[in-house]
């Protein structure tokens, strides 16, 4: 099982080394594509093993838990690694045409693969210190990708991004130190056993709040989200897409893992805080999007808004709510990455991302218009696309738990999301181009068109499949939620204490 767990990490690291050695050649980009494809195969193998055998764990170097480095995968970890690999493959193909040779020569494709390895590592690690390590791998790689190009706007966004993330890191490490001092362990499964035995439970709650803030920065929740809209609209569209799809979800994943496995002793307080955070995150994100007039800035604020739905599922802490949060995670990664890829094509053929400066896309690029409508409608929650089912599950969970006002907020935010998507459609697709241009896809050569449109079409098809045939995905999410709410199998597998 150690190889099954470690291959999704080793493959992108190996691809990063080869891509860096070939960074001045076109083959470096293809190494990234092949590496992402190989990682997808490895992640599917991991998923098959988890579906067949339940939670699986591996102890690196043969050191038993909780003393060694543990890799562990339950259904949530496995699906997050699979969706990471799908996103990586789509974006790496897109990057063949999107990333300029000068940027590629700076090591773009190598850093991209390091970032993917960091994301997968965060999903598979079984102890807190190594979660910190994977966060740092992601931070280093993402900062490099963010400032590639060296524009003033990129540097400004990068500084804000790193500054707040360093504060998050300091808070995270402080919490780790205090928690280790109280329990003598950092293994998550072992913490689930030892934290309830700590005498000073009030201090445990204080540490829980420290972790909530640290992971909240990573997830870009209210009021810690301002770094995201300042940064995500500045780099290459390939970089924006992978950031939008994956980076904030690592923070959400960490919150879900810790507040269903370890910090469950004071749910009445911690999850009440999470509930208010979720509501404010949804509202501020969607209002920020409504105020913007740039394609990528609108999408960036909607990342914040949609994160609120995922936190809502965790805050409610019912089986249906956790099911909805897991479903929403998977749906949103696909949809949000795809919308940024569509924005890149629109900018390429229309000349800008400012809505006032582009137009005519429906008349002259109808295929792109259709490929925009699918993820846009899904994000807004139109039936029968995947976003409808995700929002339906969470709204129903809120109503069943007696939180009618929270359900109203979720529905109102969905309505305002429709407004933002309609604004993009009206100005970028329906209104004629202000300069009389005809933004046609045919102005791109065939290889470029295929590289840009193939991943967009693939992600759109995946969105439709999840929406039109939701039952198997809902059943999977239900099983994943069951493992989260009843973590006995996770704990016994990691600690080797099966009855």
C-alpha cells in the first residue's frame, strides 16, 4: 500500500525534475502533460484500492504510527487526489498553448508539477507536521508561478499572497507546538484518541480556533480572503485555473479533516463560529463579484463565495451536510478551473479580460459560448448541472437542521451568482465588440485551438455527467461523509489496531 499511496506524489516530483531539465525546449511542456496523465492513472489505482478495501495507510520507512511519516487515504482523500490529477492534466494540456516560451523557460512546467505534488501530499498526509511541509511546498511553487512575468501587478499580488500566507503559517506552527505539548503526538489518528483525554479542554478549543484561522487563510474565508482577488487575476490563465481549482480547496480539506476527526469536543462553539463564517463568506464573495467588471476578477470573488458553501456543510455537521460539502468540493474544482480556462480563450481572441473591452463572442465563437454556459450555469446552480445538486443538498441540510435563515442566504447568494454570470454573458458574449472586431476561434492555428478547447470541453462534459447522473456521485459522497463522521476505521487503520 505504501507504493499505491506514494506514486501520486513521486510522479509529479519526477516530472518536475525532467521538466526543469528540459525547460528551454518544447518537450518540457509535454513532460508536464505526460506526468499529469501518469498521475491520473496512479490516482485511479489508489481510488480503486480504497473503494475495495476501505481506508488504507502506509508507514514510510517502516516506522510505525504515530512515530513515523504516515500516508493515509480514505474516500475523501482519494477523490481529492483524483480530481487534482484531472485538473492537472486539463491545465497542462491548456498550458501548451497558453504559456509563452519565455515563461516556460523560467521553469513554469517544473513549478506546476511541484505545486501538484504539494496539493496531493496535503490530501494524503496523516500527520500535522507533514501537512505544514506540504503547505510550504505549495506556497513556494505557487509564489513562483504567481510572479512569473515580473509585472508590477503580479509582484503586488504576490506580496499580498505570501504575506498573509506566512502569517497563516506562523499561526499553524504555533498551534502545532501547543498541541504537541498537550498530547505528545502530531499523528491525526493518534490526536483523535488523545485530544479528548486532555484535561484542559478550554485550551484545546483555543488551539482549535488557531487552526481554524490558519486554515481559513488558506481557504480564503471571511474576513481573510482579500489576498485572493488581489492575486488570482494577474498570472497566466493556466496558473489562475489551477489556483482557482485547487489551492483554496486544500484549506477547506484541512478544515474538514481536523474538525471532523480531532476538534470535535466543543462542536456547539467551534461549528457555530464556522456557520457565521460560512454565511459572511458567501455574501461578501458574491457582492464583491457583483461589483467587478473584469472576467477574472468576477471569477476570483466567486471562488470566495463558493468556499462559503463548503464551510456551511462542515458547520452544520450532519450526515447530509457533510455529504453536500464533499459533493460541492468535487463539483467546484471542475467548474471553477474550467471558467478560468474559458476566460483565457476569450481574452486571447477578443483582446482583453475587461468586460467593457470585449464582446461579440456569441456571434463569432459560438462553441466557446456553449463551453462557457455549461460551467457558468453549473456555478449558478441551474438544474440539472452539478452545481444544482450541490446547492440542493446543502440547502436541504440547512432546512432539516432548523437553519432557515442560512438556507435563505445560500439561495440568495445563488441568485446573485446568476446575476454575475449573466453580466459576463451580456457584455462579453452577447454585446458586439466595442472596436468592431470579430473574435473568431479560427484566428488561432489548429494546434493552439485543440490545446485550448480540448481541456475545456473535457471538463464541461464531466460537469454534465455529474449533473445528469448524480446518483453514483451522491452515493460516493455519502460513503465519504460516513467515514468522516465515524472515523473509527481511519483511526484503526493508521494505528494498526483493527479488532
